């Protein structure tokens, strides 16, 4: 076999394995998220509008637009992006992304107050049938 073909097959195989390994974790409950902090995963649940609001200087403020409701009735916020996911609201979805755990609101400057917790960072979202 030609060395170029062998190298091409090797590179394609390596890319396929790398992509497949990115999402080896599949979560649909909070315990799974806790056990897989800061790892790429597939997260299954129902997409809904973010339900918890805060008051900032007397005005109602939403930190996030969306959240995912897991099968144990825990909802996790989804990091805002320029994407509009309204067509998935109220539907079961499968999200490929990062289970981020860390500072989700505020700054890590040692002066400001901040909130630590989970959020999902979406790479791709698909509706379930």
C-alpha cells in the first residue's frame, strides 16, 4: 500500500477515535454531573426557559436564558450563546457539551462575590423523537 494512503487512514482513524472519546459520558441526572465535573458529555433532559430570576439594583435579571431539566427533577443552567434554542423548549433534547463546574456568576478576583456551581456549555443540541 502507498505510504500516503496508510498515513491518511491512520489520521482519519485517530480523528474518529478522538471525536468519539469526547462524549463517552452520558448523563441524565445530577449524580452523573457531579461525578463528571468539567468533562465533555452527552446530557439528556428537557430544555426549558431558565426559571430562577434575581433582582439587581431593583430590576429583574436573568443570568441565563435556558436550563435543562434532568430526569431527577434537577435543572441546570445552560451557558448563554448567540444561538436560539427556542424550538426545543419543552422538548426532550440531547446536548453534546461540557459539564462545567466552577464560578458561574461573578468574577474570580478575590474581591467580588461570585456563585459556584454547574452549567452546561453546548457544542451541539438535538431534539429527541
